[in-house]
């Protein structure tokens, strides 16, 4: 399952002219008009755990993609010559011990895994048998992603459907596959070597794993914690094609992830600017990259370059 590279979730934030846009900021889909006014492009803020059912619900996204001349996404992992596993993970790095990944959370991770998957062996045993770090991260992703889907469905009050393989495909993958089916030229925004280093250095997989375990435990024990209710609100809004304000406004923090978010956003804005001036493009990136601390989001940066940014209201198709 090619999902590991797509498990990295980022969070969102807003821009300079937010006071003027407050009433309209809710959409996850935005129109980008070149300063000349002659070319229009579109950008979709994705949420990694929403899949085919969501994509089918908003046909306007596919319609806009049909009129695009060029497609951009974080890794283009579903393109004909690309693979998110090789894009994000490095097989030359040595394996780690399970306790190195999870530290004090190791016993909880092991016991939760056994309870959730009814496995014949501990996840620690599987991790410790791995030959290299890439194999370990693949395993973590393989088990983490279904847990994220179950958590999403529990919050939305719907059954967890394991029948279809497409059910497990993140929105990012589905959008890329559709772009590929349209024969759109596909361009990656990230640098593979940089992402491999970040993935290895920051322990993204284990952070996701422990985070979702903690949320699951809170959901199962009382279901009323602040974190769970924030997630519930976010998932419900995104399920309707909307953006969660609470994440945007509550994340006005002084510490900003300069490397994972700001540096990447600046790189992306530089990569796409020339094409946005002359071509109808379609861009799909994690919604957390659209706005950041009022000035560092991808749309913030494009607006400063003279592009007109307007939200698109998605009409739900039943």
C-alpha cells in the first residue's frame, strides 16, 4: 500500500487580508487568477484521510481538472514514473530499535496494536525484524493509516468499510490518479532528498502513530475531550468541502515550523509562479499549506506576487 509518504499531516493558517476574507474563507477549493487577468488556475487543499467518497461528492473538482494544462502536487506519487515510497523514504538508512521510535510510549503502542489488530505478535517484534528504516516506516504507515480511517469514520458516525481497496486511498492519491488519467503533465513540488532527510530526522511516522493512538483512547474512554471534539468539527466540515476556522485561528502561535512548512511553501510558490502566469494549472497540496500565520501560506505568498485569490464554493453532489 503506497500510503506512507502521504501520511504527513500539516495544519493550517490565514493571511494578511484575512479581515476582508473572514466570511469567505471556509472553502477548501480556491481560484488563482494571474495578474494579467487572462489565466485562471485552481488549488485544492487536501486532507489526507478523505478518499473516493469525498472526491465523488464534488464533481466540480474533476471538471476544473479537465480544463487544466498542468498538474502540481507535493510528490506526484501516483504519476506513471513516481512512487511516494521512494520519494519519501530511504532504504540505505539503518533500522532502529522499536524503543528508539516510541520511547516512553512503547508499551502503550504495543498493547494498543495487539488490541486493535488481534495480531499473533507484537508490533515491536515486527519493527525489530526489519532490515532498514524504510521497511520500518512502511510498516508503521501500513498500520497507522487504517487506524486513521477508523478514527475518521468513528468521528463522522459512519461504519468503517474495509471491502474496497479504493477506500484506503487518500485524497492526494485519488487526485493524482485522476490527473494521470487525463494525461496532464505532472510536476512535483517537493525535493525528494530533502523529504527523505526530514522523514528520517523528525520521526514523522511514529509521531502519527502515537498521536492517533492517543486520540483513539480519548474517543473510546469519554469521547468528549477538547482534542476529540476539535477533530470531530474538522472532519465534519471537511466532509462538506469546508475549511475549519478553529484550526486556522487557534494556531496563531509564535513558533512556526520553518522547515517543514514555511521553507516548502516558499519553494512551491517559486516553482509554480511562472506557469501560473501563462497556463491554466491545477494544484493539490495538504490544506495546512494554503494559509500559515497570515503570511507564510502558499496562497499568502501568491497573493503577495499579485495573484487574485478567491474561494470556490463546492456544490455537493448526492
